[in-house]
């Protein structure tokens, strides 16, 4: 429950407009630390979704789904194509790890 609260707080910060890293007590900062599959396996599917999409939100992605728009908003977005979102090496690797764990857990 504590991690969920942290994720919600980080999500609110990410949607405030300023580009900043999302940092989580249990797993670190998404733009400067590599996440391990073991760390990610501890998260629920909803938390994995929040962390993964938080990375895209802080880098200007314009969400297309109602869930994405409701969670992060599109007020400060600038990139419509997810493949064109500029991610640093940590972010790119972390998204890959999260996607792999989501797939192994059967997340939707």
C-alpha cells in the first residue's frame, strides 16, 4: 500500500508539467537507475503500468487512451508517436524491463 501511495504521488508530480524523474522509495529513480526484473516483479500490474507510463509522461508523450489521459493528462505533451519519445538509456532499459515483466505476469 505504501508503494501505491508513492506511485500516486509521483504520478501527480509527473502530470504537473515540469519534466522531472519519478523516484520511488523501493526501486529508485527511473531516469538515473536501472530497474531489475526482480524489483519489478514485486509490483502489481497497475503499478507497473503507472511506472512505465510515468516515464513516457515525463518525456512529453501525448496519451491516446482514456486511462492515460485521465492519469497523466495531455496538457504539457508534445510527442504523439510513442516510438519518437526521447528516452535516455536508463529510461529505455527500464521501459523494456517493465514491458517484459508485464508480459510475464499477463498484465493488460
